[in-house]
């Protein structure tokens, strides 16, 4: 039997008083169940300092809950509610079925929080690292309107489409990135191992080497000295980028550039518009007020340019203007989208129109991803061939010079 680990906990009793202590158990889930049996509602559970295993410290950040996991959870939740299961029993069943570590950790806490009298949305809101504010807002609207099962279905559909969108983007960029990495590795390998062999032969030939060959030998000499510092710089940069890639200063600089890159710019824009349309439609369908919809979608679109445009539209709507008019003034929104929104306002079905717009841009992203693959693949192959070919020719130029002298 595996050794149990000590967990420190903080919990609320039936009188509302906060109690804390240490329990030895196999997992946080077991601790949560023991606390519930004791009539306590868990607030926080974590490994105690000096606990077994890793000394009570968590190595690395918590595993991120991806959109596909949220989609599965939301749909299972909706089906169980529609089948007539109470909220507490639904959470208990989903806790047992959860296969993601973070879901296994927080679901017992959410269940205990709901048992203590808090609303489901309030309980979710305490774990925004797992459940995004978008989902929390939609759940709150579903609770207020009495249509939580329908809302959870909408959330599941929204995150399912988000997962498919990310998969399309990943598939489109996978092959070019593999070819690019292969080209870099081959270039460094030739500079470190192949060129020095030729350089020793050239030294015995005497005379002046052709300019391309001299440049290749200089690059090889530089690479011998710089390879280790370059590796360190790359790892440091990747570490820094992982921590700061979402900083406002970085996003404000890079996001406008992404939209201006040839070929890739329109693709990035379509991804952001698809995400905006789908999220906006889901929020409206859940009963979230218009201004709150705009504020929440400005955070989820994934591009600062579009985010600022949405906030400008929100300010105009708050001042009493209809939605379509300020959107038409923002150049980032295509005329087709603003016309569909205008039609939705006239017919009283903005969410339906935005859902159609989302479907349109999903198809556009799919088509563009296929086009990008067909365009980038030959470009990357030709580029790789040019790089390697130019290096080979540079290495053989002195040989050709020797042959000319022999003739």
C-alpha cells in the first residue's frame, strides 16, 4: 500500500467558522470526502510542508484544463441534469468520472461549496484557473434564467468548436514548423561537422578561396564558439516567453503585426472573428446582458486589436447606440459581419445571426488552413533545398577551381 501524504486544509463548519488542520490521506479527493463526512465544507486543500513524495511542493504549474475537457464536462453535466439528477449528485458522479488531475482536484471542493449553500456559478468562480470567466458568466446567466441544462449544452458546444479550431490551426502549422526545425538542425550540423572537414582540405590547397566558401568557413568558426551560448539563450528566451507572452506590452506590440503578415495575417484575423462570433452568440443565448457579452468576448478573442475594437463598440452601445453602427466604424470587422449583425438587430435574433457568422468563419478557417498547408509546404521545401544547396555549392567551388587549373 502506498504511503499516505499529509494535507493541510481549511474548511467551514455549519456555523460558518473557519477551521484548519492536517489529514493524512491518499489524495486531495479523499481529504475532501473526509471533511464532508465531518460536516465541514472544504475551502482549500494542499500538501503540508514536509509531506512525503516531493516534500509537499508542487513541481511545475498545474496542468491546464483544455477546451476539450471543458466540453466533455459541460455536456455530461447537462445530460445528468436533464435526466433529473440533483446538482449535488451530478457533481459527485462527475468527480468519480473525471480523468483530468485538475478536475479531480477542484470538483470535490465545488461540490462541498454548493452543499454549504453557495450557487454553482459562485463555486466555479473560485477556480478560474480551471473554469474560465466566460464559462462562469454563462453558468450564472443560466442559473438566473432557470435554463442551466440548456446553458451547459451551449458551453459544451462552444468549447467543442474551440477545441476543433485549435486543432485546425495546429494541423496547419505543424508541417511548416517541422520543416523549419529540420532546416535549422541540418544547417547547424553542416556548419559544425561538414564544413570543418572541407576547411582542412581547402587549407592544403593553398590560394585564395572563393567569397561564398570564405563566408561559409567564417560561419562555421563562429558556430563552434557560439553554439553553447546560443543554446543557453534559446532556453532562457523560451522560459521568459512562456512567462511573459500574455503581458499587455508584448501583446500590444505583436498582435497588430500578426494581422499584417502576408498569408498568415488573414488567417489569424479569421480565427479571432470566428472565436468572437461564436462566444458572443453563446453568451447572448445564455441570457448574458449585451454589455457584459461584449466585455467578456473582448478578453477571449485572442488578439488585442480586435479586443480594443470590441471595447470601443461596448462603449458606444452603453451610450445608447445600436450594435451594428459602431461595429461598422471599426475597420477590423468585415462588412459582412456588420451587415449580419444589423439584420439580427432588425429581426431580434442577434445570437442566431452571430451563430451563422461563426459557422461561416469556421469554414473559412478550415479552407484557409488547407490552403496554407498547400502553399507553405512547397515554399518550405524549396527554402530548405536552397539553403542546403547553396552550402554544398559553396563547399565545392574551390574544387571546381582546382579542376580548372589542372585543365
